[in-house]
C-alpha cells in the first residue's frame, strides 16, 4: 500500500513551514538535536524527512541525507535548501536502501515510523546503513497513550481527567482522515505497535536501546478549575516517546 503523504503535502508543508509546527519547534527538534549531539564528522540519515525541517536546524557543514516517499515534499525540500552537504531523495524506507554502505553515524525518524507499513524492513534497512556504534533516534507518538481512534480523554465522576486506551497490544493499521469535516478525502495511514515490538525489532537487527524519553506538552490553559485539571493531565500523560538505539 502507498503510505506516502503526497496528497497531503501542500497542507503539511504549510503546517510545518520554516520553523516546524508547534511541537516540532517547542519540544521535538530541540530535544532531538540534543540527543543527536552531532559534530562535523557526522553523517545523518533522516527517514521520512517530509519537507526537510530537520536539515534547516543542523550545522550546515554536516552531511545530511533526507529520504521520503512523497515526491512533492522532497521537491519542496530541494527547492528550499541548496546546501551542497544536504541531499533529499525520493525513496521508500521499507525497501533496501541500495547505494548506501554502512556510512551513516546517525539516523533519525521524526514522527514517521508510525506512517510506514513494514516497520520490520525499515529497522533492518537502517541497521544496514549505520556504522558500528551509530545512533538511531526514533521519535514516536507515545504508543501507550496516543493510538489514533483507540485512545482519548475522559472525565471521571470524581473530576479526574483520564486517558483511555483500547487495543494496545494489537498491531493496528488505522486510516486517518486528514481534514475531518471537510469535503477533501485525503487519507494517511497510521500503524500501531506496542512498545515491546519496537524493542524486539531493534534487538533483532543488532541495536542496543540506550535511552527512552517521554516528552509532555508545554502548553498551559488559562487559570480556572477546568484548566487546572487539563494542565495536570498534560503534565502527566506524555505526547511523545523517543528511543535512542545504538547499532552494535
Ligand atoms: C508525519 S510526516 C513526518 C515528516 C517529518 N519527519 C517531519 O517531522 O516533519 C511522515 C512522513 O513519512 C513519509 N513516509 C510514509 N511512508 C514512507 C516510506 N515507506 N518511506 C519513506 N517515507 C515515508 C510520508 O510521506 C511523510 O512525509
């Protein structure tokens, strides 16, 4: 199946812009840059790079390759970034990444793995192009709390805002209507796996997970009874889960 964001590329490019969308800018990109800890000898592969937001945030002297299945997003990235150290290629991360040896010191997937159908092949392909001791950073919508159509907020009788989660252990393939309520019928796909599945595949392809981080929203609702409850829930239920895996 085609999991490319080609048909949503205009909307997505506008959403991300030059600085990233809200969570990119405030949480994901600053944390990813810290975890990457790049230096001038680094060579980084960005898997499902979208319109190339990460490339704009790294030292321009560092070698960067971004791959994505959506041709139009790759074209936007190429047009807006003429740095000769940066390459953007239309490639399917689930297919063998021919043309690359074990040459990358870093690989990163920012909110893209859950949009790819065959996670097993993606992890295998990344393992094949990373150097020994290379670092792979996987940024995910938290699989334990944010499963599209299977999780959400509720308010209990005792006025606790809680998170409900259904079907956590099952592998799921979930269609996402990109603009609910509008006529447009753009659909993307989301693939859910329990956290243990990520660890299983990383282990299978020779990675050692050295860190797991959980990032919460930094948004705050205005003063008041309801907002106190919302702010508490935001601070206690993470949005993102990030794994740092080292190729052995
Ligand atoms: C949520 S977007 C994230 C893009 C980017 N990392 C960012 O943070 O803005 C997910 C991306 O994964 C890409 N994608 C989906 N399946 C893919 C595949 N098999 N190979 C490469 N990219 C894929 C989509 O085209 C889309 O651009």
